[in-house]
C-alpha cells in the first residue's frame, strides 16, 4: 500500500526535473559518522544564496542524543564541514553538495564519539613531505529485506543458503551474479561526485561486490571512502536493498568482507623503495596488535587464516601471498619500488584509523598513533580490546 502512494506521488510531479525558483539556492547534505562508528547520518540544509566553497559552508548542529553522541540534557553536537563534492542525487539543482562533516562536542574542540578524523589529520600533516597515497578496496555484501529486521544476502534463497562458493567471483550471468545494477549505479554516482573510484568487481561470496577508491593522497583518501560508502547506501536504498560491511556476516565456509588498504609514500615509490617497504614491515610487525585493535569490529571472526586471510595472532608479509597480513604486489618487487597492501582491515573499519595508523607507524614517531589507540579505547566502542584472548 505504501508503495502505491509513493508511485502516485512520483507521477503527480516530475520532481527530479524541477528547478528552484531562485537559482542561487544551495542545497547541502551534511553527513557525519554517528555514535556507533558505522552509522552514517545526514540532514539537509537549504541556503537562499549561492555558496560553493567549503570554508563558506556554515557550522551546523544536530541532536546527539539520537545518535549515541550526547545526553538529552546537553544534546547539541556541532557539525564542521571538512570535505565536499557535487551531490549526484540532486543533479537538477545547480548548487547541491554532499558535505562530509566532523562531529564535534559543544566545547567546539573535542571530537564527538566515533569521530577520529582530527587525529588522522594531525598525523597526515606531520607526514606531509612523504605524500602518503592510499587505495582502499571496499568489499560489501548486498542484502534484501525479508521481514522486520531480517535482511538476507542477495543470491541466497530466503532463510536458506546458496551453492558453495567458487563460481561467484567476477562472474557474469543471472546464475552467479546478483544485484549488478547497484555497483554500476554506485560507480556512476561516485564519478559524478568527483570521487576517485578506480574500479569494481564481483566478489567470492554471492551478492558480494568490491569497489576501489584511489590512489588518493592524504586525508582526502579516507574522506572519499566515507563519502563513497554514503553514496552506496543511498543508491542501494533506492532499490530497497541494504549493504553490510560486517567482516563475517555468514559463519562457516563463506568468505568475509575486508577493506584491503594499499599504501605508498615518496620513499616507497622512489629508487630503493622496496628496501624502504621491507623496513616498514619490521615497524608494522612491532605494532601488530595496536593495528588489529582498531582495524574493525568483529575482525577476529574474519582473520582466521582461512578464506584468503591471515591469522590475526601473528604479523606476516610476503610477495603475492593472499594469506599474509601484508602482500607486496609482484609489480612492486619487480620494479623494486611502489606500494604494499595491508590485507588486515575489516570491511567495517574506519579508514581514518587505518590510514592514520599506517602513516604513524611507518613514517612518524608513533606518538599520535598511540593517542589514536587511547582515544579510541576511551570511546568505549566494542571493537577488539587488548586482553582479548587473541593476543
Ligand atoms: P587486488 O589485486 O588486491 O584485488 P585491486 O586492483 O582491487 O587489488 O586494488 C588495488 C588498489 O591499489 C587500488 O585501490 C589502487 O588505487 C591502489 N594503488 C595502486 N597503486 C598505488 C600506490 N602507488 N599507492 C597506494 N595505492 C595504490
Ligand atoms: Mn581487489
Ligand atoms: Mn577483494
Ligand atoms: Mn586486495
């Protein structure tokens, strides 16, 4: 019934083609990371003037008591715009932007729960001369609603399971490939938004896909990944489909979901880069548990050593080996310079934490990384903790 009302409304006015009466009108979609660290939130601000520069977008606020980021008594949390791109969902409006924001407590300084961009940004500033590049491979699984709070993988029969994995990866055809319209629409929307989306592919689990963002330099890389995640949820919403980034949504002999993070610096990309990378492996080995701690909730269910993962108990690296914590691509070995792939981050990782830790461990002195781990723990999120049996 609800669907019928919606379709009648859509036909009564062609609202996607409507233009604002005042052509200076600016529509800003403010987006921020909610208190659970996974929940992206957004609300719309309409300005009766033409504003196009990020610096000119006003500070705004929201009710943090509704996002687990404040109490009812002191509920206001500030929104500070930090990254913007054209809004691909509002192409009919000449001035419409998606605006990623840092959520900040009312003191105007301290970050709200689950907002780690500020520390990541300090780490990037410190490492500016090394021009760190990131390429994220974001995997995800499409889910269809099957009832109240029940979502089931696209490609699985309701309440049941698909044939064992093997034929789904990079597949074509209705037997093995599920929901392709969503990654296609997502790619179009990301490119319309100016995001450096660099590819997509079908993955090992049915209804699982991957898109890549990068290489992009510095803090803009995690900014773009968060924006691309937002765009994906919005695109999928149009089709009545959900997206999960959970590292191991289906237990058993099924692949999990990762966010392999590819990384390079001026020194790894230059002459002698391979040796620089090997030096970085020692530093990463020494900080393995700190990295694992912040690489995503429930990642222990994924990093078992099976299904193209490494065991999370021990750091390892190798050339071309998809069972290692870090894979050095063959091309990097052959050219003796380039990048490496950190395969540990879970699909639901916060790329501000991942990018920040990578740079802090490999290039900086480890001080801000320790702060990241500490503030992270301070937020009391249910990620892995030191003392969990895995360490
Ligand atoms: P895989 O073989 O692991 O599936 P993909 O092709 O999916 O690899 O992803 C490779 C990623 O590496 C891309 O996101 C790309 O942007 C990134 N990348 C390529 N070169 C660099 C580099 N020099 N520094 C950082 N990232 C890079
Ligand atoms: Mn990939
Ligand atoms: Mn993949
Ligand atoms: Mn990969």
